[in-house]
C-alpha cells in the first residue's frame, strides 16, 4: 500500500523546480505543529498559524497543541535571515522541503521562501488508507520569474475588501508575489485621497477603499509574500477623476462617473502646469500610502478627441513642435515619470508609454503581445507580460498555460535581454465581474498562469496541469474562495422556486456551456451593457471553462481516434448526449415562469439540437453506415448555425468541436463498427 | 400570464396570519427603494439598508438610488412608535403589508413589526416572466407565541462569532425572536468574566467570547428583533468553571476541561456560602452584560455523586433536614433564583428546577416533554417547550413541525393556563456540531419550528411546509448561511483527489443517507467520541434530512398506493434504484485510497444491497408475480440487517421504509401489472 501511494502523482501547483520521492509518509494528526528555528519574527509566527488553520480546514483534524513549540510530528521551519522591510523585486524566494515519516523540515533563506514552502507542504497533505499524511519527499524550489502578478480591476466594478483578501490568499497558495491593484478608471476612483477628497467622494458612488483599508491590504499581502503595486491610470481612463476635479481635464465638462464600457474621450490636460502640480501632490500622497518601489501610471488607450477639440492644446502642440497626439502623450508620460521618480518610485506603464527616449527605468507591461515585450527588452527596457493572461476573456487554462513571457520572439533574445523580462501578470478586467462571480473568473485558471511564471522552463504537460489544478481548486475553496460555490446560489436566483428536476436540468445546462470569449459580449448584448446592468444571467453564472466539455472532448478524441469502436467511450459520450438532448425540454416550463431562464432558451435549444446531431453521427458510426458528403455538410452547417444561436444568450457551446469531430468521423468511416 | 402567476403559491415562511391575493404585481428594478414615515430611528434605517442589501443578493439587481428617500417603486414603511429600549417579552410584533403594482406599504406599531414585515416582503420577491416582482397582496400578520427561540450550545464546541451572527440573520429571516446562548458547560466556559478571569482563561482552551463581542452580538440581535438570553448552567454541567475555581466544586479536584460527552459528576457545592458569594458577583456582572430581562440558570442533569461523596455536604443535608439530592438541588436553585432576582432578572431553568415551592416568577424550559410543560402551567408556571425541537437529534422537519407547545395535555388547559405557555425553542447541542456543519444541522429544519411558533394554530399542511422550506433554504444561503454549500468541501476532503465519476458517486451516497438519529452515535462509535474527535466523516457531511429520500418515499407511496402500475413513478423509482445499486461499486477504488471513504463502506454497501432488493420487488410487481410469504420475510429481514450494517458507519438509510413498502406491495399483489 505504501508503494501504491508513493506512485500517485503529487498535487503540487506550481510544480517545483526539483522533486524526489522517498518511501513512507508523515502522518498528520492532532499532534501536528509548526516550530521555528533560526531567524524569527511575528510574520513567521503568523505564517505558522495560517498553516495550522489551513491544516485544520483541509483535514478537519482538531490540532490540540497548536502554538506549542515542541513534540513529534512537527514541521520544523528554519529561516536564515530576515527579508527586506519593504519586499523587493528579485529577493530570494527559494526553499527546501524535506519530509520523512519522522517529521518535516522546511529551510529557506528568508520568510518569503518560508511562505512558499508552507504552501507546498499544505498541497502535499492527502487522505490515504491510514488517514491524512504527507508523502516522504525532498523538494528544492525557486521561481523562474521574479514578477508573478495578478491585476484586479476595482475601477469598473468595486471589489469589496473581503474579496480582495481572499484572492490574496489564493495568490499565496499558488506563489504569486505581485498584486497589481487597478484603482481608478472612467467608472470609478476607488482610493481615499486626503489631499484631494473630491476624487473619491465624487468619483466613486461611495464605493472606495479608505487609506486604513489600503494599509490593511498592504500588510495582509506582505504577510503572504506579495507586493502591492497600485495603478492610477492616466491621462486617459480618468473620467472619474474629473467629476470632482474638472480642471484636470482637457474638455470643458461637467463630468459624471461613466456607466458605459469602452474607450472614452476624457483625458487629462497635458499642457497645463496645474495638472502636474496636482499630480505631484497626489503621487506624493499615494507614494507614501503604497510602500512598494513600483508605481503604475497606466497610460493606455487615449483616443485624443478631447485634445483635438481643445484650441489651447492644439496651440501648445504647435508651439512645442509636438507633431501628433502620441507625441503629446509621450510628453505627458515623461512629465509624470519625473514626478514618480521625484517621489522615489519606479514607474510601470502599459505598452503605450514606451516611446523613443523614455528613461530605461520604466517597466513596460505588455497588453499588446510578446512581440512588443521582446522588442522592448531588445531596447533595454524591463517588461512584464499580460497579453495572453487576460482572465476575463474566458480562455481555457490550457490556452493561458501555452503563453510564455520568453516565448515567440523573446526566445531569440540574449541571456542579458531575457533577464529584462521580469515575468507576467494575469489580469481580470471587471466589466462583467463583480463580488459575486469574480472568484470564478480568476480561479482555478489563474493557477495555470502562476505555474507558467514559477515552474521551470519546459513545464508543459497539460494533462498533469489540469489534474493538479482540479485538486488545487478544491483546496482554494477551503481558503475561502467561492469560485465553485457561487454557482448554485446564482442558479437558484435564475430558477426561482423550482422542482429538483428543473434545477438539475438548469445545472446541467450551465455546466455544459461557457460565456462568450474575448469581447463578443458587447456585440451580442441586446442593449449596451453598463456598470448597472445586473450580472444575474446564465452567462454570468457559467464557469469560463467547462470541465464537463473538456472531459467530453477528451472522450470524443479517444473515441474517434480509435480504429475500432470503443464501447466504454461510446457509452460515456451517449450518456452526455442523452442528458443534453433533454435539457431544453426539461426547461420549457421553467422558461415560461422565469425571464432569466427564458433568456437562456436559445442556448438551451442549441445544445439540445447539437447533441441530437452528434447522436445521429454516433448512430451512423455504430451502424457502420457512413454519412454522405451532403449529409456531412448539412450537419456541420447546422452545428455552426446552432453556435450562432447560442450567442443570442451570450453563451457558447464548447462541445461543438467535439460534435463536429463525431460528424466527420461518421462521414469518413474511420471508426469501424465492430 | 398574470393570472397564472397569481395562482402560484406564495413562498412565505412562517405562514402569515392572513393573506389575500390581488391582481398584478410590483416590479423590482434598479429604482427600488425603502422609505420611512412616522417614527424613525437609526435601527429602522439599518433595517432598510439590510433589506436593500438582501434585494441585491436575491435579484442581482444594482440598486442605483439606494438610500434615496423618494421615487416610484418604493416600499414605504410606516412605524407608529418606538419599541422598548430593551426588547421585552410580549411586545407588539404585528405588521400589515400591502403590495400593489404601484408600490408597497408596510405598517407596524413599532420596529419589531417592521423587521418581521420586511422579511415577508423579501420572501415575496420572485422571478417572473417579466423579471423580478412581488405579487399584489394584503397581509395581516402577528405571532401565535411571544417566545420563539433558538438555543445554540457554544459550550461543547466553540461556535465563532461570524457563525453566531449569520444564524441570527437566519432567525430574523424566519421571525424568531429569542437567541438562547448556552455559554458554559463541562467542555468549556465561553464568556469573558472580568471579575473572575480564571473562568474563561482556564476553562475555555482560549476559545471564548470577549465582553465586547458579546455586546456586539446583543446589539446585532436587537437590530433583528431578537432578545439574547444567556445561560450559565449550574450546579451541574460546570466542570469548566472548576478548572480555574475548584473551590466552587463539591469534589476535591483538580479539574480539567472535560473532553468527553455525557453527564459528569462535578457539581457546585450548594452548602458553602462562598459559592453564593461568588455567584452573586458573577451573576451581577453577567446581568449587566446581558440586558435581557431573562437569565437562564440551567439546572439540568445533576447526578449527585460528588454530593454523596462529600461528608460535609452529607452533614449539611442532615442538619437542614434535606432528605435527598433533589431537595439539595432545590435548595441551591432557590438560593440562585434569589440572586438572579436581586440583580433584577427573571430566572429561566430546565425542567429540574421546578420543585414544590419554587417562586412563580421562574420560567420552565421543558426538555422532558409537553406533559411536564402542561403540568407546570396548571401549577401557574410560565413555560417554553424544547422537547421535540432538539435539532441535533436529526429528526425530519415534519416530525418537529408536528410538535406543538399547546398539543397533548396542554390542549386541555384553560385559556389562562395556555397563556402561560410562552412558546418554544429549538436547540442545537453541539457534541457533533462545529463551525463547519452547524448551519446544516440548524437549517432549513429550524424554519419548520419557527413556523410552528409563529403561524396560526392549525397550520399543518406538511407538503406546503416542505415546498416553502426549500425556497426559504435557498434564500438563507444568500444571507450567508452555509447549510447547503458546506457539503461539497467536506466531501472533497473525504474523497481527496478524485475523478468526477468517483466524486459523483460519493455525493449520491451522501445525499441518500442521513446520520443516525437521537443518541445512537455514542453507541455506534468505535471509540468514545470526544471534543477533539475530528468531525470530518461522512456522518458529519450528510444532511440530517435527505431531500432525495423524502422525494423517493413520496414517489413510492404514490406508486404502491395506485391500483394500476404508475409507469412514471416506476421510472423515477427505477432511476434512483439503479444509481444506488452502483454506488458501492463505483466507490471501491476510492475506498482503497481514502480512510474516510472506507469508513463509509458499510453504509455504501448497505444502500446498494437494499436498492437491489427493492429492485427485485419492483420487478416482481411489474411481472405480476407476487413474492411468497417466505420470500417477503427473507427480504424484509435482509433490509433490517442492512440498516444495522449502515450503523457501522454511524449512518442510516432513510429509504428503507420505502424499500419495505415495495417488498410488501410485491408480496400482496396490490399493484396490478398492467
């Protein structure tokens, strides 16, 4: 049995740099404790308490001796020295973990490595035939990139404190170390400013973080080995600033908090010295509030319309020989970077800030792509990748996982240039994200990005990634994240009063579908969505990536890839098709009673009809009666039309590629019927 | 459509005293607001904010004008006057609610009625073909009993603050008005005492409520129309007191916090004046901390062994002509009641405190039964019923619902005597309950008790109760209760890493089973459970009442009750039986890997085998081939044996009575096969 256990894969995510298995395991029982040797500090004690709390959550075991510092069955933590008072980019985050049947030892140079190592230890705890235990193992681990971030957009939808905190817990769990906090946008200015209180008072609908709360988040993050980089987007994306301070704008106002989504005209006046006087004071205040060395100034998506419409700005361009708005933005950006530097911070900006002559200190965050990032590195700029890591676009974990900051043209960089690529950041833009569903839009897929940024180059087994991600997903719910549990209450709201049969049909529908990808939702909405559009529809309740669809596709691939009829896979496929074929019928009555179910009816019907086509194909394969070319075309066309139909509900049917494969296999006769 | 909607039953729970439906409905959209006229106070404003928050949760609608006091689509709240500064037993809790398509009006004499009326309004919000709306209705409502309580035992397992608070939210939702807080027991003394800090410092394992937290709970409860009655159980159930204060005990000590469950020997020394000096100061401190008029002194389950073993106490009995330990307890109880009265409080005690000559002021809480309660009322004592409302025993909601404080012998009381029966309290004793699963042990069944205590005499439609309880159960999760969502994370812990097929089988098993009833768990445990026994087993994760089993029983009753073969019900029954028959097989591999699944294997096997027997019976009915008397006996015996087998996992198979009915129907030939 011990051998059987030691062959099971370890559910560590991100994968460590080096893992060696050994015989036996460390039993976890009521006597488990964490002890500290070497350098000690309250932060380490708190990390130990967090670890014990999480052991309780994961195992349900009552830890009698919590807090005691002696005894068997302990995890001994040895720390060589303190880390920097203000966490810095590139500090040592490595650790070594040794687990034997007699105990466990975690060794790290500083508390950052300890925090990471504790998470690895927690991930190793598993139920076994004898109860909970940790397999004997030797792990040496360190990150591939020093900048591994998650950006949360608190501007478009305000994200409450407790949601921010539980996502910091999630980041700690997967060893991410930068929380990039997008704190202002057209739709909201979310930070209390004591120097300029009209910013948050008039620009936030009352939804902002107090300075006390921000200090709390910074401290909470520091405990978890996470730096907090604030972003105040300028000169565009700044309508919310102008509600209280129209004098900063290039237009004549008055301004209101923006309710719509998109790129808007309002932009700061880059030609007026009082803009810089204001920003100097504001950046100074924020530089004191956020201790991190880096300070994000945004800089993206200025459409220039307010500049073009303002004669004074036109005159300024002429007198300063600035030939276009890009040049004007470069001028603004340079001035702001000077202010950031004056307040002893290092600026970060989106791609657009990279213009000829910009100081090499700036860090470029690339939303445009790895090409731009590589080009910047060639020019000697440091950069972080976000293109390919936009979690709000609804991509699969596998697709994010395939994106590498050192992939594409960056692979051809010199070692010195590669050093300039600091890592990456996943981003969750919050047009269609609120406190209720944000966890599900971040997790568990963010764990795949975290692994890409931590684990050694070449870590690329997608099947292993998914298997470990599913286990980690369960563990994240014990940390308080709600990315799984949110769904049932949302479906209950959609269904209203229900019979179990109806509710099961609705859940089967929800778990088979995904929301539209990329930016399709704006296009498919019946009315332009705004910040007050309720996020209470099926599109808001479905998972971004359907596990059911992924497994169905795997089964279909195996089925159509086998030269003889795979009866087991056939049965699995038939079971799903049978369920989906009945979904629409089972929801008819409920759709009559509930507007929200009725809005999903086109997608429900599309899934049912598509499943019926797939079943026809399967029958044809089973009978050994291949479809004609005409029949094949007819059915593939029908499937495409059904995908379009699903978009009426802003949903997509992720099983369609698998259905198409069944139709193609049925027409090729490649699967024999015996 | 409007007519179809107006015929749907209203999901109000507890049922109001009087409901009249009208045509049309009030649409709930972004303009919804709550306005106040008449008496106003901050507590009412907070109630309005809570209502708006809950509208957001229930509908997902962004309320733009929250806080504004004008506009259409409003709920206007009219309050005549303030309620008592300290909420009193028997205050006016009535309200009138009128909803028309143009708006809603809630009218109440005081804020207590408002709080109840707001909950009714929230329960009326439903999804419709046009979106969210409230049906037009006229409601006049008032409670049947003035004392409608929930007791939570924080002694045996400490229940954290946030769990207490969310259960107060739940109580508000179903109009309960007394939170009885069991704050000390052998296993823990849970209240900070500033006069005697050794009580909580040495008697709680560090798990206690600070006085600040208690004041917070009292205020939180008051906002919700709930009184807080503290209980300090004495002279028995008091081991935890003696850890820091052995001088109070009748034995020689030393004492330790008790880890086991049961009735124990330690008891206060009723013969020593320093006991009363201590209690005088302690009760004085607690009387100031808890503003409610009532003060619970426990008084239950003293076994007298420490008294019998103490020569000084024996001498006291002799010198005071006290003939037995009941008399000694009566002496103690009388002294303590005097102290309670001295501190201007009214005592409450369990049945045992009712002895000849006890002052009529005391309120008797009956755990022994409605007979004792009626007898007390005949003698002029006020009483509240808890027998029949012990939620930890795992009874069905229907069984609790059938218990009436004025049922049995109480029905024969005079109207004046009936007035003395103040109501009832559900109780959750926490031997097998902790922060993780307590919500599921209280909710939704507690809503049935709440309805019994609020709704008019004669409210007794069990089917209606279940239907409304299921809807309310969903709503309670929006309030933050976790009585549904807790289960998946517990099952994930039990399963460890899993395949979806295995996890589905485990969930099907969990949802088909219930935990053992009454006090069977102590008997069936392999080792005596204690306060540090992990509550991480399947028995801790299953719902106390299986909805699946209840619906299956209903289907079976309809099937065996029909004179001809009901094909629809037959198909439903077969579907369930087929699933259960495979559960055990599907869990075989997982049981090899997980100790916690393996411990449930006897129950899993019992369910599978019993389902197979039921299927055989169904086949016999379908074939029109009745079972012989011998076959019938054999199979009924087998079913009984399987129930015993399930107890090895501390579980019970609630489908067994339905299975038995199928076997009986198969042998009687009462269902024809055509």
